[in-house]
C-alpha cells in the first residue's frame, strides 16, 4: 500500500501545475494613459517591447519630453537602469527584479537618488479587457512608510 501511495505521489509531482501551463501575457505595444479630464498634464505614453528574455519600456509625456528608457530582465535576475532628470540634473540609479506571478508581471525596483535617498517601487502589470492595468506602491527606506499608491490604466 505504501509503495502504491509513493508511486501516485511521484506521478502527481511529474504532472504540470496549472500555473506552469499558463502562457504569460505579452505587453508589447504603444499604450496611452487614460486621464480623467482634470489633469493639466499630457498623458503618459508607454512604448513596450517584450521578448522571452526582457521587457523594454520607453516612457514619454509628449513630443517635447526626451523620455525615459528602461530594460527589465524577465528571468528574475537584477537589471540596472540609470536615468538623469531635473534641473539641475540629478542621477537616479534603479535596480529591478521582474518576476511572474501567474499572469501578472511583478517588478520590484530599489531607487536611489542623491536628493531623496532610497525607496522601493513595486509595480504589478496585468491585462484586463484589452487594457494595461498598472498598479504601483512606493515605500520610503528612510521612514518605512508608503509614499504613494497608484492604479493607472493604459489603452492601446
């Protein structure tokens, strides 16, 4: 009897789990932020390219904006992005890890800047009704407090 149970258990371990068989969504495309009409700033545009190894994101706030370029590794290994922004310019170093949680892409980024210290930004990317839904939570390392939480919808 115990040999039979061991054989059944071994067979169950070899079966694919439902999560393993799920295909990962592909976020490739040009996405425009939905606005509620009250904001006086142009909507953000995300231009995304995704392959099996990385997801590349270009963020723009209009034609006059130089944009920001990010590349995230999709295998859970760290990726490093350095951006310069502001006047006077300041350098911001970001180290991210992107992992899949079912059909959601989770990106955890530690952001270090000269003026603001370190903070962690956690993003969750998902598709719903053909739209990109991006939720984000930012936590200050200095205080441990949540600095801000957002939920933004982008349309193709």
